[in-house]
């Protein structure tokens, strides 16, 4: 099937061609001359144009020339004429016409040409999409580690909903693995052989986000030199994953809602409606009800996005996953040379409340790999807050601002030996770095001024 435009000033011939090609399953529209055809071409995309040469207002050669000069992705053009000359045929082919037929022609001959031309047009579009997809190629996903009942239930829900086209909203704290679940939904769906594209809505400025999602036409804004396909077009017949969807500006939420409901949209600066078939998967770490109540997110868009919700519990609520996750991460980072975890290190990891979830666990293990000796990670290589079960600060520590060590809330140490524990941890860090104070402060996660203050308090200024 192809979308065709028949341009001919002979109304009877125009209607006969439309009827015959429609019977073969094509979507066929007609125009009486080149100007009428150009108005249609400005607002709709066609695969093939069947064009007479001699017509009033704008003839076929003029329409072909205008298509090549002004259209970013012109359709294939088959020229039709009852007054064939060698000169007109040569000129048409030089301007990029697909082929040239002389009237009268057989409908079977025309249908065969239409089929070939439409296939060429679809190949051009597919090539454009593949180029855009290659630019966004990302590595294959690691396996999802699921030993806890909670994560096993999450995977059960993924398997149940993946085969449908239902929109899915994945909720959970930052770092819990929402993107992995989105990838799993696509891989288990009927669209798994099609494109999967992802976008973090919080990572782009508002004026760039619309262009990234829906594309733009040449001249739509400063710097837009040519047409760019948006992610919705690239993901046609596949899936699109919008991470942090509730960070999307309110004005763009309206356009997204309409695109989801009508399965069509307009590129930025464009007048042609683009129709797509895309399965939406979204994610957020916000409280959805509060976001709607605060006016941050449209309630009608939430209902459209949240046809099926999958919530990923935080790592502290599924401690059965911590040890297998740690071993898996070590294997992914270090490969065959992955260090072993000492029993005390495993106990420390499993009993810590990971506010940053799997992302924080990975960062902790990357640090431990760099510090460990003899292929073994002990509690000496783990951060102080993990070893001593220290509560994590509510705000991030800046190296440029003085900050006390978060040692005033040990869970497993009494106030009488608190200073001794802190002093021992500082000494260990100093020994690891060869008494380099800057590296020691970075290793402990504190500012240099805080370290200097502690060194004076514990009389550690002199090695």
C-alpha cells in the first residue's frame, strides 16, 4: 500500500486512475493542476506522485522542479504525458523523476511502476530512520537481578503487560532501575524487532525538548538548517521511553497528550500532519498525586500515561537483592578479575539503607575496586557511612563548603567510643593515600577544611 497523488487536468482520466489504484489497496488523492497539487503536498506526505506534463497554471515539469527545490523529503514522481518528446523526457529525468510513461498506457504497467516507486520511497524513509537510530544506539541491557519477592512481582507484571500496547508508567525512587524495566517491556512486546528510543525529559531545555520529541522543519528556528525527525517518528511502530516525564513543561504536556490521543502531530514549524504508531512507556520518581495537586502535571495526561503502573520498591525494602546485585555489578565492572566480597563487607552492604538505591551501590563498589588489595573487598574499602551504618545527610556535601563528618548519628556505636571510631577511620584513609590530605578528604567524602580541623583535634597533623 502507498499514498498516491494523481495530478492531471483531464478529469475522466484522473478519476479512472484513482478508482483502479484504489481497488489495488492504495490511498489515492487527486489534483487538477500543479498549483492544486502543491497545496496538498505542503500539508500531506505522499509516497508517489503521478503527474501529467501539460497542465494549466503550473505544469508537471514546474511542479517537479518545485518539489526538488523546496521539499526536504520529496515523493517519487512518475511523469505521464500524451505529447511525449525526447526533450521533455530528458528534462524530467534530470530533475529526478522516477520514470516516464506515454499516454495511452496500460493500468497494469502503471501499477507496477507505482509499486516500485513506493518501495523506493519507503526505503529512503527507513534509511533516514535507521541513521537516526544508529546515532542513539545504546548498549544492551544487563540482566535484571530479582531475588526478592518484590522484584519477582515486578517482573511478573512486566511479563503480563508487555504483550499489550497499553501505556505503562514506571514509578520509584531515583536509581532503582526504571530504565531497565522499560527496556524489558519493549523486549517482551510484539514490537521487539522495532525501534526503542529513550529520552530524559529533565535533561533538555524546554525549547529543545519539543524539537527532540516531534522534530522540526528547515527554518523553524535559528540554526534549523534542515528537517530533523523527532523521536516519535523514529520510534514509529516501536516504543518510546520518556524518563522523568513529570519534569516536562506544561505547554509541551498539551501537545504530548494530543499526540497520544490522535497518534499524530506536527513538527516544529511544520504544517504537515505526521501519523505514527508508538507505544509509550514513561517513568517518574515523583509522587504522582502530589504532582497533579501542585499543578506540575496535567491530570488528563496522567490518566492517559498511567494506564498501567509498575512501582519498583527501593533497595532498602528488598535486601535479598543487595548481595546478588553487588556480585553482578562487580562482575560487570571488573570482568574476570572481579574481586571477592569479604563476609563483613557483605554484612555491611546488606544492612545499609541505600538512599541512592542501585546507582549508589554501584558507585560504592567502583570505589571499593579501586582501593582493594589482593582481589578482596573488606570493610576497609567501603565508605565510612556504609561500614558504621551512619545516617546519610539530607543535603549533598560540597567540597567548597565546610561540613562536619556525618558521625553524630551512628546506629551501632555508643557516644563513648564515637571519637575513637572516627579517628581510626581517618587514619586508615590517610594510610591508603600516603597521607595526602587532599586525596584523603575526597576519599572520606568531606571538605579539606573539615579534614584539617579533625587532624588538629586528634593531633594527626604530623605524620
